C-alpha cells in the first residue's frame, strides 16, 4: 500500500509535518512498515482543503486532529 502526504507550503502550514510524524508512529506501532510505503510529495492541487493524503491514489483531506481515525478507517482497515 502506498500512502503519500503532501509536504508543499500550503499543506505544511496546515500541519503536514505532524500528519507524517503521526502516521510514522502509527505504522510502527502496528508493525505495518513492511506493508505500507509512506512517502511525501509536493502540491496535489487541492490546497483549499486540509493536508492532502492519498492511499493507493485515492485522495483524502486529513488534519493533525483526524490522523488517528483516518489511519484506522482508511489505512489499517485495508491492509
């Protein structure tokens, strides 16, 4: 599974660094690093929303406050 987080300027301001750090922690906590590839990218073109994240190409808008729920529902449930 490939998870990509936007680290462009707009998403950075909205907390993308915190989103990446939390996802890294959650992936490590659940021993999923062999099943999930976490990467970064620049602008995905949806800057008006929250931090842009894709899971196998499917777009999501995430915030530092919603990472836990997002991880459980959209990432862990698919592994």
